[in-house]
């Protein structure tokens, strides 16, 4: 790999910090079984005395990386053992999962976000206990028939977590610790971080609905309502621990002689299954921080708190970025900052590969972090595009045309209005029962 091109990573991440997108970050780039770039940037918080970030000690709230590192991986293990079928019906495992179309939902639907479950519910607003929150998830009705549309769903991941618990016969956090984290030596990856690691855990929300600043407690309110252990969020970990996990995935489910998952199961779950999704994982298609240069077989995931992990089997490479961009960000649009930094990081890693068959010779003229588009500048309003003198005559012309139409019932303007009314009536008559495609989720 090119050291000069890898140095772009420093510039990109530091630009994100200088712009106020996040106070610090941990980055690990791995290739061929080695960490080729491993570095902590900035500090845990914005304070002058805040500790420096390190890849081996700083613990971050991983947010939706929980979906793949914990929940999907647990499902992979159970699938490997023949205890969980992709086409098994959820209702056969969770008997309370009943309602319109719900008896059709399979494990495959949950993994590909095509179950029909909505994106989420504000469990934290009404659930008075973790059990009440769980029952609310199970009782959630579908928005459409399973398999018809993609809708990124936290609730689907929560149901998958409950399926894992029912099949494994133990809580999700206990199962994944025994079967993955302990065997791999991922000692700083867990749900419900102990008080002993609070000082080296990056803080997140300063003024959450809970009413106090968060550090060492899950940022996601629904995960908190579910007791801190949920299929969609709740996992904490270090960049170095995630590097071990990513290397295990690259090596086909084994790490330094310890087999976690079979290589055939790794291949099955990380290949395209439906749309842009693999089973649990997302395929790298230039969205959600994957950049433009990762291979077509690359897969990964992102987390709301500012985390991401992309794994590229063709390049035998992984790219890990952990931040706490939800911690009192000083940038106007921190979501834009982290999106650009994620993409730049993936691009810089891919561009640094020098193998002849994978080498990308042409470098972009500038990276997203160099341009910093819409990071901090006020957005221009539509009205600012027109001068005051130009908009007035236009408005006057519209008023004059309207008056003319009212004075002449047979005018073309009036005819157009009638045609529009007829079109609406026709749509109302013939459009009943047409399914509406839900809006896509964020990843």
C-alpha cells in the first residue's frame, strides 16, 4: 500500500475534527492480516482536559454496528449449527408475533429488512419496563406484506435478537460474549459497559430525553428502554476489537486458529441477497460511507453515533472508523461531516492499494473533506436566487392571468383546470388499494 496515499486519512479525519463534526476518532485500516494504519485522533470530548483517543483503549457506542457484529453474527452461528433456518417463520419461534401477514415473516425477511415492520417506534415514551418494551416490539403490526419492499427497520433487528435468544436459550449479550467476544479476545466489546471502563468510554448525548449527559450508557433511547441489550443497538467496543472481528470475517470465520463461523456461512451471509442488502449486512454501493472505490463484493454497516466498518474481500482489506459525532457537535451539519469523512476514509484506503490488478492510478482532484460542502456554511434559500425586482413582475403576471381566466370561462386556463380536476377524479377512482412504497431507511 502507498504510504503517501494512506496519509490522506490524517488530513480527512482532522478536517472533520476541526470543522466540529466530532471531538475525536479511532481508525484502523487492515490489509493482508496486518493493521496498515492504526491511529487515534483528537479526544473523547471537547474539554481541554479530555483524554486522547486510542484505538486499543477508547470505547465507543457502536450503535447500529450492533446489528451485524452481535445480532447477525449470532444468527450465523445458529444457522451454522442447523438450529436456525433462514426460511423459518418468526411466529413459530416467538408465538406472540401474530397479526395481519405476520405469520408470513421469516428470518430471511428480518435479515434483509423486508419483513414489513416499520423503521421503529418510540418505545421509550410509553414503556415502563424492558419487558413492556419487548412486548410492544412483538405486538407491532406490519405496514405491508413481507417481501414486497425494503424498509430499514430497528424493530426487525430487535425481533431477530429475540429469535436468537429463544433458539439459544440465553440472553443475546450472554450468547455473543460466550461464542464470539471471549474466544476472539475482544475483551473491550460488550453490552452494558461496567463502571470500571466509564472514564475511557466516549461520551455521547449531552441533553437526551433521560435528562442527564450520557457516558457509558447506550445512546439509543429505544435500546435503553429495552434494558440496554437490543438487536439493533447497545453494543460498545474499541477499534482494535472490531479489527479482530473484521479479520475473522475476512479469513472466512476463523481468527488465529479459533473457528467462530464456517467459511460457507460467511460467504452466504455477506453476498447480495436482495437489493443493496446481504443477510444482515449492507453491500458497498457508494452510499452510507462506503465511498466510490470499494469492490462490488465489499460489505459493511454504519452506526448513528458516527461509526462504520467496511470489509472488502477482493482487496483483503477492512476500514474501521469510530467517532461520537452525537456528542455536542459544533458543526452546523455533523451528519454531513461524518458522511463525507466515512466516504473519504474508504476511498483513501482503496486508493492506497498498489497491487497491479487492483491499483487505481487516478486520484480525485479533491476529497469531500477538502471541499467541506454544506458542513458549516448557511444553506442558500430558494428565494435568494431571485432579486426583489424580478419576482414582483412574475407575481403580477400570475395575478393578471388569473383575473383573465376568471373573466373568460371558456379560456384555455379554465380548460386546463377542468382537465386537472378530471385527472384527480380519475386517480381517486382508480387508485384505491394501490400499495405505497415506504420511504427507504438510512442503511
